[in-house]
C-alpha cells in the first residue's frame, strides 16, 4: 500500500474519468475490458454497458498516467451493432475528447456514434 501511495504521490498520475456519449436516438450496447491486478496476478475484467439515446455513461474512473493516451486504458472495447448507426473507433486517441470536470480533474468523452 505504501508503494502505491508513493508512486501516486510522485505527480505522474491524475485521477481521470472516461465517459461514453451516445448522440443517437437509439440505445447502444458495448463491453469495456480493463486489466486488473490481484494477489493472484493480472486478469481481464469485462463490464457490459448500455448507453441510452442522447445520454452518456461513466465507463471508468482511474488514476491515469500522464504520459499515456486515454484509449490505452481499455484492453478491449466491443460495440454491438445497431441498425443504421456507424461507430467511432475507441482505439483512436483522437476520438477521446479531453475536458476538465467540475472537480477540476481530466475527463475524457468518447462519442460512440459517428456524426
């Protein structure tokens, strides 16, 4: 625990939020997978999400290394097809828009549906 606090205290990590926004009139489902660590070693944690029409969801909140681009914080990001909708690529860093949240921390928003 001390090592974790020491590493985070070095200033190279910032708490960041990752939102997925749906600008369409249809709900969109996706799975986001992240690498987690336990005493047994690393494992892939897969979480399913539904983003309602004209809404957004918080997909992850984590202490983000300042030198890593936001798309790298998801091991897998699978979007389920929806008739007549085209999707942006979550693995493209340009599709994650950075802003500052009300708490003063970085916030990244991925617009899941192409405009």
